[in-house]
C-alpha cells in the first residue's frame, strides 16, 4: 500500500534522497523560502496611477494639437480672405481667386 506524505511534496527532491528516507525512516525536511514582501505593495498602487497619468498627458497633448490645428486654420483663412482682393502667390505660383473688377 502506497501512502502519500501529508502536505505538499516538493517536486525537486531527488529520487535517491526520497528512497533513502523511505528505507531508513529519516524525515525529509523541506525549507520553503517566503519571498513575499512584508511592506505595502506599492506596485499595486503605482500602476493605476501611471496609467491615469499617461491618459491625462495624452489628453493634454490632444488638446494642444487641436489648438495648434485651429490656429493654423485661422491663419490660413486670414491669408485667403486677405488675398481675395488680389492674387495669392506662394513660391512663385500665383493663384487668382476671384475675377478682376476691371472688365
């Protein structure tokens, strides 16, 4: 009849040590190192704050990009509106936006 030892048996005990302990009746001592920290688990708190900070920074970046885009659009509209009185020239290319009143 085979009986299991009480508790959890560590899977890394060599077979010869286990067999010797079974034949001689010596106990097997298993030392378990506890690696859990005893202090406050900061990682559990810091990760959500890091994610929230990244979301806030992304939101501010998106708002800044939209403000820049609106500024560029306003300057473009001002340049086009100012050019209605005459031709609009950029880099040697001149566009005539309206017909001349001198017909």
